[in-house]
C-alpha cells in the first residue's frame, strides 16, 4: 500500500494553475472525444466540476481551418476556468495550433500526450509521443514559448510496462514550463484494460523537485474511490472521465462525501430525465439534428443505468433519428419508472 503525505502540506490552499485559482481539491472533467463538448460540459459545471477540458482538437485541423476542429474551440463564460486541448505530432504545427487556440481565449491550453487510440498514437501523436521523450519535451517547450496562457499536459505512465518513465518525464515537462500535469495511471499498451496504477502518479507528486499541481486520472467511479485516491496517493486533484458520461452528478457527490462522509441521495428518474432532456436540447442546438442525436447515444446507458428492464427503452433511444420519438420515449421512461429504485450493480 502506497501512502503519500505531501498534499497535507497545503491542505487549505487553493490549487493554482499559473495565476488561476481552481479549488482546494479540484475535480476535473477529462477531455473525451465526442463527449466533453459544450452541452456535456454545461451539465458537469452545474453539478460541480471545477475545471473542464474540451474534446481534443487536431493541430492539423486547426491550421487548415477545418470546420469540425474550429467548432471545438467554442467555449462559454459560464464554463470558466476551461482548457482547450490540442494534439498532433509535428512540432511546428502544434506551435501554430496553440497560437490559434489562444485566440479563442481559454484559460488554459492543454497538450494531449495520452490518447491511446491507434489512429492517433500510431502516428506519433497523443500517447504515441511517449516513444520519443526528447521530442515530447521539445514540443512542449515550443508551445509554452508560443503562448501567454498556462500550458498543461495530460499523459500516461509510459508507452508500455518497460517505458514507465513518468517521474522523469513530468519533471522535464515542468522544467520547460508547464503549469500542471494530469496523469492517467495506465500505459498506452494497456489502453483502458486492467486497473489503473496510481503508485507512479504518487511518485511524481512525491518528487521533491515537483512544484506544479499533479492530478490523478483512472478508475475513479465513486465518492469512496475518490477519497481513497486523495488520501492514499496525495494528488492535488482528480480528473474524472468515463464515470461522468451520462452521470454529471458524480462531481458534487464526491465533494459532498469528502466534506461529510455521507452520500448525497442519488438522482431519481425525474432528475435524470430532466438532465437528459437538457443535454439533448443543447446537443441539438450546438450540433444540429443528425450529429446531435447520434452523439447523445453514448450517454443514455449511464443516464438510466440500473433501472430494471430499461434495455428495450434504451434500444429505442439509440436507434431512432426522430427527435420527437426520443422525447416521447423519455416521457415513457419517466412515467414507467416513477418511484422505482435503481439497482446497484
């Protein structure tokens, strides 16, 4: 068992990224492709997220003014503080993309060195750059020099079990100017399989030369797990990804549990339907009817996870392209499940 006490030094201090005060122990929304868009971020902000990151944005798309990439630069005042995340494998293009991103006026620019998917990593971007640490450091230094905003990094422990150099890597990235680092406790080879290893995240935090915030990421899916990671590994905050999909309440639930040791009542079906409809409304407005419908589908499972017999209703939600049918089915679910308890898996 790995216990880390470094965070006790400044328990009551606000975590700062550059000159931005975040929170005493911030909960961050992870950047997730086709998930952490403005509609979803709005719900996560409402339910307690302290700092949010956009979906990752291709540097190539930005410098070529691709519509999909440029649209991802959209941020709103109610989201602040908010970071825009970029990825790519060419240093010059990443520097130019960072300059374009700065014009969108986020609070933070984040570099994606963690995405494990083949189409990104095998081209040397995302987690792929973990195979070339000197290039990773050079790229980071160029981005830091190119912009006046705080630059942060999200990365993994290493490419595989033989290259888990994250303690050294984090220090080198700090030395070229990043203001915070978020570390997912898996290698690229692991993808999302197996358990996240937070011991190396703690080792980064325990490095006496580290002075920037260190955020942990991976497998935090309950208030109990969040408190365990805070107390055992001493991180400055926690980044939450998959557990928030269709369940933005997790942020306030964690905060309440950390503060009181008690659980907030779980949202009932009416609260979930209301959130789901608000999410759908915003998705349709921001993305249009086709993409707005399709990209909502991944959220329905979690909005209604644990309701007995929900599968048939969920199949309707994920198979129709008719907006009216979706809203009608949501009304059916609300009426059918009033007073029904969610089953705990």
